[in-house]
C-alpha cells in the first residue's frame, strides 16, 4: 500500500469525527425494544386477583430446555387460588437453561405465563437464577415483581408476548386483532397487536365484547 492509499484511509476516519453519533449511552439510555421481544416471564392474575395458572404443567411439558418445573395442587374449597379445580402450587423457572423461545406462552391455555421486555438481569449465584412462584407471580397491583438484580425501565411490562395477541385463531385472517384473551390484574384487556395485515386497527377490537374472564375467551 502506497502513501496515498494510507492517507485516504485516515481521511475516512477523520470525516467520522464530524458525523452524528449513533452510540447509545447504555445503561443510562436504552434503545427502544420491539413489541415481540421475549424477556423475563411473569405469572399473571385475573382482574379479580385470582391466579391464572391452573397447574396443568403444559408449559413444563413443551419446554425444549426443560427449565420449567410445575406441580399442581387442589384448590382449597374455602379459599381457592385459581378459578379451576387446581392451581400451580410450585412454579420454578431456571434461567440458566431458559432460551426464551416462548413455547410455554403458546402452550398455556389460560394466558397465565407471558414474557415481559426485561432481559437485563444477572445473578451473583446460581440459586438466584431459579425463579420461584413468589418471584414470578405479579403483585397485588398487577405489576411484575422487581428483584434487586433486575434493571426494569418504564414500559417493559407492556406488550407482554405481543405476538400471541397478533396470531389468527385457527389460522383465519378474519380474526387477526380480535380479542380472544382474558383481562389481567392492573391492565384489563390488553390491546391486540396490529398483526400480519396492515389494515387492522389495533384499537377497534377493544370495543368488542370481552372474553370470559376465567376461560381465556375459549
């Protein structure tokens, strides 16, 4: 390489000094996250405060990483935890194994488990990486639990598993954007995502009759 070619290379570098910066000052500033980002899981409640999980263990059965451990128990007749006969007595997710594929969300018949946008969380020991039911179930106001090693920012609890609310039931495009899921404590009926068609209004379907609160609309 000759002297002229070398100077041309330095010229490219020099011109960059006067261009607009594209660097994000992370972690003080974060780039916007896509609606369908798969992050940390939450276990949801119905709007009346009852837990959505019925302890069916379908999420654990479908998990390819075998990171979910669930055990169901019969609901106490005098103080039921969920609307069904059973509830999730034990629920654990090992985040050292989880690949955030969202198959657990797809398998859940009651929309009990969804994924938030939070993915910035780290652990100082292996035990902290195993989230228990006490850490996964949303609080009494419907908000996710905020653990010391998690970096939650405003909006990261919105649009949980949004792809699920954009998928057409039975593959029929006529149902894209139609509400077919139950409300959540603190959020009510979440808005559907616009979906696979450009002419679907993500707000209009909220005027439709709400799904049955304890059946998930099925």
